[in-house]
C-alpha cells in the first residue's frame, strides 16, 4: 500500500483520506463527507479530522488504513462497470446490481489481502458512499460510458484525453494491477466483475460482457484460510 511505503521510506506515521467527494462539488462548498484511516494513534487521526473538517466537509476517523485506502482505489474499477452499463443503456436495475456486486468484490479482495480490514469500513464514506458517487458522477464512469457508446471503436486512452482534458483515469490501471494479483494467486473466478472489467478495458471482451459473467456464480469459500465473504 502507498501509505505503508510512505511510512517505511520516510519513517513517519501515515494516515489516509478517502471518501465520497467529487472535487468540483467540494470547491463550491456542497456538503460532502470523508474518512480518515489511521493505524494506532487516534490523537493523530483526530488532528487530521480537525484540519480537514469544515461545516460542509464532514470527516470521521476509522482505525483501518488498508480498508480505507483499498476502498478509495477499488471503487474506480466498479465505476468503469457502471459506466459500461450506462453506455449500453441497460438501466438502473442493472447498474444497481453492478454496484452491489462491485462492493462485495471490494470487500472480499480487501479482506483476502489484509485480514485486518474491518467490515464496518465499507459502510463509511470511503466505502459504499464513494462507490455510489463515483458510479453516478465520477470520471471513470463518464469515460467508460463513452467507450461503450462507441462500441469500443475508440480507445479508453483517446476518450480520456478528449473528455478529461489532462485528468487521468484511475480505474483502468487499477483493474490491470488487481488482475495481476488475481492471476498470480489464481483468484480470477472468485472475482468475475474485476476480471471482466479488466478484459473489457484491454479489448479481450466486448462491453456487453459486463453482465454476461453473472451466469457463473462466484464462490468466496475458504481461500488460503480466509472466511467466507458473502
């Protein structure tokens, strides 16, 4: 994790800040929330809460750095799936299903990688709330929607440059990195949504495959000693 690398290389206590907060809305002081993840020192976390907190930006602290940090990155993969659904005009029911399945895979992946991750973290702003706001209005959703509408004929890189004007997608690179972990550990079948999103991004599957994988029900039973994660 980046927070671990910072702590190791710089010898400092590193907390993380993630949440359901699209930047342009914060800039005009619309009400938003965020989550600070800390390791052991609650006093340090409380300082960050006070520093970032405003009447329109409510910050809370949880003792779960890995959980908060993973939520902040994995939600971008889910948002790509939600954007594909929008681009194919599959409707709100399908989009809700992708968001739910995505949150389930986020939780399972996080807990398999870091058993210390807490279930409660996924109910904080960094968890389900960030999934919702990113799947409704984030840049990953927007670009993947355009990708699906164009039938995959225009690359994600091309659409990123056109639509984001300098901002970058996180979901495509995160999906690739997650897939590398899944491949290395033989977990692809456990995470059909994450696997499918990556394969769509690199052109191995059509956008419509975002729902076709659901015919194969994942089984989160014991994997390297972990508990079930339904």
